[in-house]
C-alpha cells in the first residue's frame, strides 16, 4: 500500500503564519480523461484462463501467465466489439 503523504507546513517569506500545503493530483494535459478500459468479469477471465491451462496440457506453474493472457485476449475482443467498423482505408464507416 502506498505511503500516505502528510501535509507539509510552508513558511512564507513575508512573515505571515505558515500555511498547510496538500498534494493534489496532476491535472491532465488536455483536460480530457482517457476512456475506461473494458473489463471482463471474473467468471469470463476464469473460464478463459482455465481453457489456456487445458490447452497447455494441464501443466501447473503458469497460472498467472494464463490469467493475464486471458485478460488481454478478452479485453481485445471487447474493444473490437465496442469500436465502430472500419473501411479498407482504416476510417470509421458512417
């Protein structure tokens, strides 16, 4: 778990009392938030990872690799389903 930053006293040079400074998240450079990544359900991930395990011949030891591969494959599939169809020049049809 990341360490929580504590506010730090900033002593002004003009003699006024110290102020408390708090760290704030950096603003995004263009003001636009990135779209959320599609997230497969735990059940979908589990089924795909199990399929990868079976395809590897049921050899133990690569459970994490199966899980991450399953997640990557499912996300790609979800992104393809959500994105608009493209024509032969790569432009969205419409």
